[in-house]
């Protein structure tokens, strides 16, 4: 029997690679958006810190803006630095 | 002429003045000089020296007016004793009317002549308007002794002598006149003017009064008018009842009402128009409500629109008059609706359900707009009836209501394979929203809809992506963005995937790379799709697919950081070109089946165990897909049942007339019924979470709340999505108490407080 694959339609889903299910700031699941947004996914992305903690980008920005002196990760109190991977 | 006060002989001056007064009242010609000197006379008397004689002038004038009216009255003496029906009565009315017309006209001039007296002498004693209105302790005695302006005095004298004496006779004549108008309708315009004028004289004669100016009119005339009209209406009604059917009766009554309205405006004072109408309604409609309602059911069930329209016109003005009609209509809609969706059978129950229900809805919506002027009371009855039919449990004894599922299926059907044109589909979708709005369990609909949408999108079954978006937007309009959030995300994922495929192909081109298969990939957001947690289905991907998958993953990771792709092979499908027995076929099938066939490319037979281990498929999946290949006769099995030791071999004598076909997994693991039940349980879980979240939200803002208030609040919040049962709410409250989100307050058994 000779077989040739003509075409293939494949389906995949994606999830954020994160060490937790929920955002440590707003407590919403990462697969949902932050409380200020209405659409999850590209409209409300995640960001990773050097300390390995992950948050909704909107949440961590809000947190960092509210800090006067030092920019610390709200989870581990290390200096927050964005990890661009 | 001097304006200075001077000594005068009252009798002389009054003698002159009196002549003018007489002429004025009789409307005779008065010479200009006489008129002017009379003004002066009034003035000189009022300012006479040494003592102003205004009071005396007032008394003399009063006496004169009284005498004048008494003389007039005598002319009517003949009417007071005789029997004056018909012609004679009319004559009297005419005579009175002309006497009144003359007198009131003359009085107006006279009032002008006496202006100085009115302004200087009488106004000063007058009680101010405010005092009359607010009754500042002035006794009735003080008012009766008080002097009036000459015009008012004249009117009062007319009332005292003429109306007091002739009033009853006049009223009798008027009522006879009106009755003649009602029965024979042969009054001349002069008759009408006279009657109107006479009635009006009852009002005008007290018009000057600030308070109770209609009192005379009401007691003397209006009461009797209403009484007489009432008995006329009553006799009319009973006469009609003897000869008419309900429908004729209603037509007649409407005619009478219209006529009476015209008549009232023709004759009586504005104030009476409403009262007269009310009297007519009472006697002809309210009193015979039972008669009107006797055929109401039949009118509704036989769709007799003219009769219903008349009934509506008649009952609308009565208080609560429409209540019964509305109730009857509501029952009718309910019965008809329930009947139309009862005992639906066959493949397309969903289509019948929606379209039959729409038909009923449309019929009555049309009825209400045509015959009941879109009365909101009727519209809400329609809504109530439809909601109750749609949400009622079907009569076949099942506990769940299938409406939500059926409507969702109806939409699925339209968007999948209907042959209709785009605009037809769109209008049908819009109509399905009409039914959708009545569904209480909107969340059930949402679950079904999203599952069906997922299937349509993943398997490319949608006939038109624009229509998909249109429908999602319609749902959004009906239920808000929260409701369609996930549906919308699913829709956008497909659009994004198309872009992604293009970019991927471009990317490969740039690398001068090429895939050996035609690949198209859909990338979905995990949270938005109702695909369940089927992430760990074991499967060894055939090597043909490994390379494309690897390439795509590396491309994807370079485009998006922090994302992990999981392949959902059970949702994938492809097309194989199979050459077998000297013929080649194009076969569409699922990935697992492809993988299985690919194993046999280079060998003709293998044991089941080997195949399963190579593919690392679960037992169920393996059996299901192998069976479908055996059923399609591409593969042969040497035993009846699939067992580990069974040998699978390629059917070398395979032949099929069609060179292009599709293999579907034969044994559906989930039967539709199971799927439905699964959906329902999922909905139940979601509802519990929704309710718990709602309770916590409410309690967080209110801190302390009574049980009933909390239940009310929850019901109103969840109305958009579904109607929760009270036991379910109670369970949720219990579980939140267990989880220590809220607690019962110490002093009351039915009160909760929020635990921070």
C-alpha cells in the first residue's frame, strides 16, 4: 500500500508558561485577563521577572508605579527586573 | 364741569341718571351727551358734599334692577302654571334666552357706567382675593351684607329672581330638548344655540365668583342631566341587549359614545363632558361587563379582530377593565404555544420548535399591534405567556427543559449547512434571538452554543465567518459582553490562526525550506474553548508529522514568548492519497486513523498489540479508530473482536466506486444524550461558582444582610444568565459558611455577616 499525506489540518492550544495558575497581584487566572481588561490573550499579556515570578503586565506595572523608591517584586521582595527571554 | 365735591339734590340727579339706566338695560339708543353726563352724575353723587351719597345710589340702583327683573319675570308667569311640553316649552327657552342675552348685554354697559362707584366705593370694602381663597375668618354674614360691583349685583339679582323661580322649569325643558336631540336628532341650529345659551347662563351668572362659580350649575342642572342621561343610557342598553349580539352591541355602544361626545361638546359646560362620558360608560359598559365577556374567549380563539378591537376600545377606560381580557389572551397564547411545541418528533425537532414558537409569537404580536394599539399591558402578557411556554418542562416526563439546547441547535443548523442565502440566514438568526430572550437558562444556551461553535470553527463547518460574527454580536446585544466574551475570543482565534499560517509559510519560504505536506494549523487560547481538560491523551506522533510540528513550534516560540503549545490530535484531520489494488483514492480521516494507516505503508500485516504500542494509543481510542478503518474495508481483521493477538492486514482487494471519500470514527464514544447530560452538569457547576461569587460580592459590600434580602439580591443579579433555584442558593450559602467567607450573626438566625 502506498500512502502520501496530502494535507493535514492540526489544532493546538497555547497556555502561558508560568509557575502558578493565578496572577499573584489580582488573583485572576492567567488564562483570563486582569480586572481592567475585557479580553485575555494578546490584549492582556504576561510578563516575567528575573526572579521567576510572573504577573499580568498591567498588574505589575500598576504595582511598580505605586512604589516610591525601590522597584521590588511583590512576591519575593527582590529588585524587579523584566526578563525578556 | 367741576370735579370738586358739591352739594347736590340726590333725587334730581338720580332722576336723570335713572332714565339712562333704564335705556341701557333695555338696550335702547342712548345719546352721547346723555351717556357722558350720566358718568358725571355717578361721579357727583359719589363725591357729594357734605356727605357722599354712594350708598344711597347703590341702594336705589339695586332697587331699580330688582324691579326691572321682576317685570321680566312676570312675562314668564304663564309658563309656570301651564303644562308646557313640546312647542310651548321651546318657546319658553327661546324667550328666556333672548331675555338673558339682552339683560347680560345691558348689564355689561351698566357696569361700565358705574365704573367710578365700582372702583372707588365698592372695591375698597371688598375682601381681598387671598382672603376669599384662604377663608380668613370672614363670616358668611359679612359677605352677604357686602356691596357688590354693579355688574355682579345685576347677575346676582337675575339669579335670585329669574333662576330661582324658573330654574326647574328651564332645566326640564333643556333635558327634554336634549332627549329630543338624542332620539329624533331634529333640533335646528337655533334650538341648539338656545339650549347651549340657557345652560351657559347658569354658569355665567356666577362666573364672577372666585370660589364655587360652578356650584349653581352643578346643583341646578348637572345632577339632573346626569340622572336623566343615566336612565336614558340604561334603557338604551337594555333595548340593545334584547336584539343584539355581543359584536353588534359593541358597535352600537361605540356609536353612542361618539355621539354623546359630540353632543356634550355641543351643549354642556366643559366640566360635564367627562362626567357624562363616565355615566355612559358605567351604564352601557360596566353594568354589562359579563355580557361583553361572554364571548370573549371565542373571539380570542377565533381571532375575531374587529370584535376584539371594539372590546378593547370599550374596556380600556374602565378601571381594571382589561384585566380579564388580558388573562384570557394570556391563557390562549400559552395553550397555543404549548400545543405547537408538543409532541415534536424526528430529526429536526429544533427547527420545528423554534419556527412553531415564532409563528405563535408573531401571530399575537401582530394581533396586539393591530387591535390593541401595542398596549404595554398586552405586550407584557405576550412576554409572560411565551416565557412560560418556553421554560415549561416538556410533557414527556423529563425534568430538564430542552428549549435552550433546541434554540442553540437551531442556530448551529443555520450556520452549518443551510442552503439559504446569507440574508435569509441572518433574518432567521435574528428571529431566533426573539425566542432566545425568553429562555431563562441562558447559560445552558451559552454552553451548547459555544460547544457547537467550537466544532464549527475547528472542523471548518461554518458557511460564513461574517455570519458567525453577526450572531455573536446579536447575542452580545441581548445579554451583554460578559455573556459572549468567550465566544468572541474563539472567533478571533480563528482569524489569528489564518494570519499565523500565512506568516509561517512566509517564514519557511524565507528559509528556503519546504514541508512535505500541506499544513494548516489552528492555534487556540486554552481558556476560551470548551474542549475540556484533554491534554494528556497519549499518542506517538508519526514521523511524517514530527518535522512540521517541530518547525511550527520553533516558529511560534520565536514569535511569542512565554507560551506553551499543546497539540490536540484528536481534533485534527487530514487527507491521504492511498494507492491500493492499482487504484488511488483520496481519503479524509482523523489523525489517529492516518497514523494507523501509515504503519501499513511498508508491511501488510501486524498484530493489534504491536500497532497499539507503536502508536501509544489508549485502549478506547485504539478500538474506536481501528474499528472505523475495518468498517471501511481498508483493513481486515482475522477475528470477530479486536483483541491483542488479532492480526490486522491490508485489504489488497479493496475497491470503492468513489475515489474521494471520508472515514469517520464509527463508534461515537459520547452519544448526543450523554453529551447533553454532561453539558447540563457542567452548567450546574458553573452556576454554583457564579452564585458563590455573587454572594461573596454582595456580602463584601453589605457586610450584614438578612437572608431574604440576600436571596432577592442574588436573584436580581443572576437574572441575565439564569434563574437559580432557591435550594441551590441555600446550598451555596451553606458552603460559603463552611469555607468561612460568611457567618451567621450571633443574635439572629436569618442574618449573615461577611468575614473579612
